[in-house]
């Protein structure tokens, strides 16, 4: 259900109202047990969250472009050439594709 919600264009966020076994009204809704250990559902949630993160590396093409597929959100872009490194933040908003970031090294 989380994958469907995350992919749906009308969904702008997902809220978890609780996660700890002793703080949940339903006995089977927790991600962390009473001792503080992550249960199987919690492990699956963390795996899914990691799947939704975008981390990539590569080189620019002959046109000086680097393309990647990612999700909406803020990205930290680090570009290195020789001894010079430039770090910029890049915001990918809903409906703004492709996003271009120009850098001078």
C-alpha cells in the first residue's frame, strides 16, 4: 500500500502516527517492539524507504550533461574536476522535468 501511495500523483506525503509497540492502539501496527528492536515490518519499511532514496555517480557526456532518474525532493550535488569540487543543492519539484543545474568549475 505504501508503494501505491508513494507513486500516486495526488499523494503529497505519508504520515506514520506511531511506530513503537507500547505506543500503538493496534497490537500489530508497530515497527519497533517494546524492547526497542526493529521487527520484520520495520525492516521492510526501512528497506522501502532506502529504495526511495536516490544516490548516483557518473561522468558527464560529450554535451557536458549528466542524467539520472530520481524522485521529488532536494538533492546534494557534488561535482569534482581535478582538485576543484563544487557542491550545490538541487530541488526537484512536482511537474518540473527536466531539471537543469549549471555549474562552473
